[in-house]
């Protein structure tokens, strides 16, 4: 076994994005990851927050590494049941409401376990009724969920079992194209989770002994800021978050290379680790981009804020239109997995 197969990574990503997992409701997707890793001889445990930690022993058990990717996604909750039978929502995670306008969604009831389909719409959607439909502000007063059931009152909605606080997940609409493009919601960060799962599989099946004991944290609260700030073994020296690279004006990141973040809203990442990643990329013909993400935080920055004494870094595939209908390319998946493959087998930063 060597660098993970891109086709197998994409196959796992496609399965992951189809599992609803807004922050706070990740039990199903964590169970999927746990079952996937159970095929291999790997020590896996859950923490109290519901995240998953897989550990591969290394030659050196006094110094550890940790890699993390998050499986939680953006989503919403029912804020209010309107007299009309439609739902007000409250967002989970940082996104603009225009990014979900017109999207199909699922309401997950906590009272009886039933799920209901719906569509997220502006209240003033119909141009035949609302003259200024296009000018109305996209906010939580105007955005609502139309439930695909015969309901015309709050009482009828409640009879379905829908309550305030029920989770709402967004339809991923995943498409894998023959030319290598992958379009879907929630590639942030399920693309990275897919890479880590296949990386673990390749290491296990190849019976590769790592130089250091290495932990893989599949975190489940990153989108709300604290997914990777706990359960870091005291032996951990290097902590590498694997999360999406941000694309836009002024950015170097693209959909075809691995993005190595040098600074985000939390401040600079560790210079020595960044230089080490660049050296590994050059030595192994991995195409990369150095970049700064101005409005971004990662599980690695959460760990630093929590007071952990670690060397922290951030790399990942380039994702276009982050926190909306996202897109990446298999080239970026390949370059990211190749860099990680060489990183986890390399010496630590001095």
C-alpha cells in the first residue's frame, strides 16, 4: 500500500456528505466513521463530546502527533413554528442566508425520530405577489422553511412532532463529474475526513510503522469553534488540522493543489512546521500554495486558544464557494493526501 487511491477517497467523501451532520447532531456520521475504521486493526475511542479518536502506535511513544478533520457541518435549528405552518430557523455555523435560499432540507424531529422534507425560501418569494421580492433582506425574519406536508397552522406542524430546537440539515446535492470536479455542500470538511480515513486505511493495510505515535481526531464541533480543543494527549508535539483551503479574490489557493495556511484570523501558524511541509512538498513533487485565510479559524487554532503547548499547522484541499454550494477537484484531493502521506512518516520539526 502507498498513497491512498483518489477514487477510494472520493467514494468515501460521497458517502460522508450524504449523511446529515450539522454541529450538535453528528451521532450518525460518527457511527459511520467508527464502523469504517473497525475494519482495520486500529485503536478507536469516542470522547464525551462525541468525537472520534483513532490512534496508530509509532516507534517513538514519548512524542506524539495529532491530525484532525471535522465531520460536523453547517445547518440550522427550528427557531419558531409560524402561524402559517412554516418554520423560522436559527443558523448553526457561519454562513450567509442567501447561500441556502432555495435549498432542499430535512427536519429531524427529536420527539419521535421522524424526518420531514422541506425547502428553504424567502417569505416574499412569489414575484406575482411581492413587488420587491428581489430586494427583501435575506435574514431570519424573511427566510422560512416550507414543509412538504399538508400543514397550514402551527398546531398541525406540532402534531407531526416538529418542535423548537429540532435540527435542520441541508441537501448536499453531491455530483462527481468525469472531469474530476466534485460539487457538494459540506466538502468543508468532509473532503478532508475522507482523505484521513483512506490514509489510516493505507497505513493499516500496508502495516507501516510510523516514526511517532499518531492520533487522528475526527472532530464534531469545529463549525461552532471548539471541535479540536480537548482530548489532546500531553505527549502531543505536532498538531496538524486538515481543513479546506479558502478560494477567492486575493487568495493563491485553487482547486488543484494542496493549500498550506500560513495565517488565519487566529494569527500565524507555526513557521517551522510550515517550512517543513513546504520542504516535503518540494521533495515529493507535490504542488502546493501558501495562503492566508482572513476570516477563518481551525481546530488547530482552537487547540492553541485552549492553552495546549503544541506546534500547530493547517493544510487542506482547495474548496471553492466555501459555506455555500462548494466545489473541489480530484487533483487537490490527490496533492493533499500525498503531502499527508509523507508528512506522517517524516521527522518532527526541531
